[in-house]
């Protein structure tokens, strides 16, 4: 099998364990390619990838761009600054315009949940969700799973804690779907204001107390705390967050021997994660970045490329 | 001009009369209602059949209502006609055409136009326009506060004189409890109810659908049910404090129904409405980011549907209104977060109501009362009646006509409905009002 059997990657929701493993296994092959002197394969030569980013992003966009280039595609980056005050053209008009260019892939990031689904309905191109609102960020979850598999070798029964603003985190959501499907034991560690409604139905254990939540876990995934959360009344201050939920060396010591620390970046050093931890041997944060390219290559490679090129 | 409606099942919720009969309309007034047979002790039995028609020499207009139901024109106390200001969404003309097509002969339009209907000039504009272009009767609802901004009371008395039948800041709550208190007090002078859009907007925050498992699954921000419940309770308490006339719009939650039931038991002067979408579909309709199912208050859950049905059945909820909220397609064909809230409801309300009859929640007469007589009584309109001497505003319904909801065929400019593709049963074939016969039989074979 060399295809996921789907046109778009809109989320992890709905992916089977088999499909996830296919991405991870394919990514392993691409990771080998990335270690070579010449890091490029002709797998998707002649295809066009359109990076459509409605939210500022350096890492994800760069990672997708590199992945696409390593597969020999032509890449176009298109960033639309969105602000509620600047009302540009409608999303549908933007999509129709891109559709008219005849692109094969649209990689989309948008602050509004469901936008990738909307684009998939209105475009022939394969749509890859690079983060939509507070919904999903599937390639991040896949690269996290890839990293865990490399470090730990298995998922079944592995104890993983996700720490931080689960409510607003698409990274957390995709990771929950992905790691649950792979059989890991998941914990959510967060203040109650960051715990989404109905989380009990997602098969995770919720801990408000970080010291308890991190006890004996094999993997710690930290999430970025956004400063503006104070204004929404979610947190009194980042100092207080740091004191109760920040990952210090002492808290890390409560985890199991050889536990790994992950972070999707960019980090707020001194807030959710202390430098001593981020730069320690437990940290696999930079490896996540490396793996991101391989995993995104795998995703682009494995989506159904059924688009019929329009003859002009 | 004489119109004869012959051999229909007549339903008159005011007099609790129903039976086979004929109605004579002369000069757009109901001249006579003759029952051919009726329930024991009701009406005057007649069985003269076709000879009835022959007694009118000057060839009247005859509508054969055999197998059809004849009822008072429906009254919708909650619509958005969008004019003035948002004519691209709907006009008084298109909205009232949608109304008569849906069996409504009277609609009450909310003040959230541009400019807001917060003064007698706008009220007069709406009434003049409705008189000239409206297919049915239009009763404006004035704003509670100037500009619907929740700060100063609007000129309720002047608007009342100009023809407003109630006051509401619908679309927005009256957030300030003191202003709401004053509104309930002051409006007592004019005997018009204050209609509460019950929503604590701080709790709503940026929410776009019902808060719960599904909102988390879809990654959409949730609106907790408490946003509605807390405001319903506040307004009930203020109604008790002031003795004002309170009507709660678009109830969507079980707890809201319960709060109103308790208030009524305690003798507080409160009435309430719900809308067809709140007793027909759940938040599941939002799946796949369907913006046509984005509405405020949001679609809830099965338990809320059950509670609303119970509330309708035991008369905790007096009225079924549509909250007809037409929008332009561009306002729905976009990101879910940015999409406009609202459902174009006039052309599906009656068949959705009739589902309640089929399910045994309400009997037909009870349903029609909630869609005509009750809103009329709450607003003092003298509508919702079939009475000799009264204005001819009635609708003839084919209960067996099954159809697919095809929004593109709506006469409303708003094609935004989550019921698209659903098969419904029962629709108006003839609506008579405002000195006209709207005959939909030809277009519906």
C-alpha cells in the first residue's frame, strides 16, 4: 500500500491505526533520505504545493516548504495577514483563485476551525490541514508520534502527559486522537479553565495537579501558553501558571526514568518550561523539528493524487 | 366579491370548534361559517351540500377545500424582515411573500434593522412599506433601548402609538439589569410586552455552537446553556419585581423551560416562545461545519428537545415562532466562526410544527393555537380567529402533501436552512389575507 486512500488530511479524527502507521513507516524512509548528501527525491516532480497561511507561522510553513521541495514539487508560499479589522476578499474567492492556478496541494493554516474542510469541499486539490483554529493540527501529532516511536519504540500502554492549554490547543486535540488510536495511556495536566468540555469522553485522565499528573509518565508533552489568555480570565498570570504547571527539573524527576520531554514550539522559556529542562538530555524538542520534515513528506506523498490536470 | 371555501375541515382554536364546513367571505370579511357536521354540542350541524353553493347567484370564487384544512392565518411573533437597511438579505415584500407561502398572515418584525427601529419614524416607514408592498399584515416590534445599545430607553410610547406591538432588543440582550428593570416598569404604561433575548453575552464569549462534547470534537468554541438560563431567570425575577409583561424569545434549553414553568406556577406574568429548529434538530446538524445550522441560541441536544416538547405540551411554552433570520448566501458560505447566525424559517415552520401532531406531542388545534391565537393574544392583535364579521385572514392546508425542502425554491431571499433535503409533510395551498388570494396549488402539482 502506498497511499492513505484519502484525498485530504483534514485531521487525525477518523484515521485508523493502520493509516497512522503507514505515515510513520513512510516517514522513516524519508528521514533516511534527509540524512543523505543529496536530500531530494523526484517523487512528486511536476506537482505544485500551495502553502496558504492565514496565521503567522514560521516553523510549520518552513517545514512544509522544505518537505515539498525535498519531494521536487514547486512550492508557492502565500501568507494572508488576517485581522478582524482588515476585511480582504472572501475565503471562497481566495480558494477559487488558487484553484484556477491548477495547484495539486493546498496546505492551509487558519484561525477558524473547519476552514480546511470548507476548502476541501470547494477545491479539487489535496488539502492538508496545517492547523485550524482550536480544532486540529494533524501533521504535528504525526511527527510527535514519529518521535515517540523513535524514542520509545512502542505506544501500547505508554504513559503520556499533555500539559497546558488543552482548551485552545489544536496540537493537544490531534495528539489525543492520534495517541489514543495508537493505544497510549493519556493524561491531561492543566488548570480547570484549560480543560475542554466533555473531555471525559475522549479517553483521557485529567489532572489539575501537575505533580500528581506527571508521576511515572514516559513522555511529557508541553504546550505553549499564550500571554493573551490572562485577558480571557483563564489565568491570573504567567508567573502563577509557571509556579503550578511549569516543567521544572523537580517536576521532571517525578516522571519515569528516561522520560522524554516534547514541545511543539515556540517555547516560552521560564513559563511553561524551564531552560534546564528544555536543554537537558531528556528533551527531544529539536528532533521533533527534524522529524517534522520527514513526516510532512510522507503525508504529501501518501495522499491520493487523483487530480486531473486541466488542459488549457 | 364573494369567496366560498367549500367542504373543508375547519379549525377554529378560539372557539375550540372543528368540523367539516363552508366559509363565506364577502368583501374580505368572513360573512358566515357553516358547519356541516361537528363534534357533539358544537356548531350548528348542516348537511345541505352543494345546494349551499347554488344559493349565491353572482358566481362567487369557489375554493374546493375537500380533504383540506381551513384554519386562521398563522401569526409569527418573531421574524427579521431586514428592511430598512439590509435589503440584500430580505425585504418587507420578499419576507411577507415567504410568510403567506408558509401559511402566515401576520408577522411581527424585530427592530434590528439599519437604522434600528427605535423611533416612530422608522416604525412608520415599516408600516407604510408593509401596507404598500407587504403580502400579509406586518406588526413592528420596537427597540427597548436606543440603537439597541442597552443604555437608554427608546421612545416606547411614541413607537406604541405609531403601531409597535411589543419591545425587544432581539439579537442582543438588555445586558444591564437596571435598564431591563426600567423597561419592564415603563412599558406597563402601554400594555405591550418586553420580549427578552435571553443571553448572557459574557458567558457566550466567542462561542458559535452549543458547548459540550461535540464542540470540543469539532474544535468550535462553545456557548454554555447557562448563557440562556441565567438571563431567563434574571428576567423572570425582574418581571416579579416590576409586574411588567415579560415574554421570553426562542427558548432552547431544558433548564430554560423549567425556569419558565416554575415562574408560571408562581403566578409571574411571563410567556414564552420556541422555534421549530429547537424541537426538531440537535447540535449534530453543525457537524461538518454546516453554517446553515449556525443559529443563536445554538441548537442543543436531545434532552432539550424532549423538554421543549414537554413545555409545549403543558403550555409552559405558549408560542411557536420562527425567528425567521434570512441571510445572504455569502454570509453563510464562509468560515464557520465568521458565518452569520440564523435560519430562514417561514417556509418550513408549519410542516415542522405538524410533526409534533404526528408524534402526539400536540393535537392539531393545540398546535394552531400556538402558531396563531396565542401570539395574537400576547400582543393584543385580534388575529388567529375565524369569526363571522372578522377580517378574512386564513390558510388552507393540505396535510398529506409531502415535499422535499429545496431552499432554492424559497421565495424568501434567505435560503439558509438546515432542513435542506429533508422530507416534510403538510403545506399551505391557499392563503387569504390583506384582500388577496394567494393560490399555491398550481405550482405544487
